[in-house]
C-alpha cells in the first residue's frame, strides 16, 4: 500500500502531492523528497489518501525518507551559510555586468549541485555571462528564473491584512487569475488599495467564495426587472446577494425590501445590456494574475 501526502518544499513554498511506500509520517515531519527538480528538503502538510500498488503515480514525486538529524543539519547549513554567500556573489556579478534585473532570492537544492536564482525584470535579460561566472564559481548547475510580483510576495512577504500567513505561502498550489468582477459580486470595496494583497494584485481570497456568490446572484432577479409583489408591481433597483433580498421601487414610488421568495411573478426582464465589471473608468474586465 502506498500513501499520498501533500508536501511543502522549496523557497517558493511549493505544495504538491508525493507518494511514500511507508506509513510513519505525520503533519510537520521534515522529509527528503524527489521532485521534478531533484532531491529536496520538504515538510509534510497533510496526508491525502492511500492508494494501491497498481494505481498510477506518474505525475507524483516520491518521499524518499523522513529527514534524519544529519539531513536537518545539512539543510540548516545550506540556508544559513551557503545561500547568503551565493546570493551576495550573484548580486555583485549583476552589478559588474550592469544587468537591469533585481535579484529576489537564491535556492540551493538539497541533494544536487544546482542553484536557482530568482529575479525580477521589466523585459528579457541577457544573463549568459552572469551564468558563466556563477557556474565557474560554484561548479554547479545554474538556473536563472524570472518571476513576477506575486511570486516575489510569496518569497519575501509573511502576513496579509487579515493577520494570517499569505495563502500563496501556506497552501495555494496554483496562483489563478482574480478579477474585479469577483470583488463586485461580493460587494467588496472597489478601491484597489483595499482589495490588493502584498503583491499589489487582487487578493487571492476573492476567489474562494466567488462560485457561491455567482449561484446566489443567479437566483435573484436582475436590476431593472419588473416584478409583482403582494404590495404591487415595481422595479428591482438593488439586491442583497447573501440575504437573498431585493429592493423594489413600486409604481407608487415607495421602496420595499423583500425576500426573493416573496416575489409573486416576474413581469418583465430588464433591457439586455452588458454589465460593467467594476466602477473603475475602463471598459475591460481586469484579469490580474
């Protein structure tokens, strides 16, 4: 019997599922894994499930063993001694070569002579001479990886406005697009400074309840609909998604708040028109990755 566990590993706090042929691991255990990058040091987040010996595992990495005291000592040396020196040396060479790039972090893989340098830049950077210098200095395989602001936040930031650790650092596997329409559906403020995360992009948590809000919103009549109620016929001028209530302006001019269940009949749909994604002065829906 094999066991599938979710492991957090790497400087970007990657989370992926790995399989193990033994069942002595628990949450928080340090482990040595084999990922598609090589042998790495990781931490067990949770146990997912058990699978049979014949179930496919082609897309999964392997947990080699629980980390030993020697493994933990080696990893500590990598983090405390080797990476700071490698980072400083790379910064020095970037300056010497006058490259328009900002070095964000360095990562030295546990089980291989491979060093990954993460950097930000506005465009493409010719770092071939830089790589030659780094490979000559450390006799290792060098990889330069250009990242965006969301990955920079994952690397360097700790806590969000809510007081919790950044979702991208703690459990998110993929950084999926977040749109202003999601904020509007949830009646969140549309002030970008208040709904943006540490990366400057829209907060990932706006995605979490979006499907629920979409389903609830679908059950409500649209603004501009003419509906029949026990107090008369009127036009829907507003709605509360969570409360499942609508505000109706009656023909008499009075406004009433009623539950969607109190609508007797829908007299007429509103004139068909494209709903704006937000109140910002632009015509496109923001799709900020």
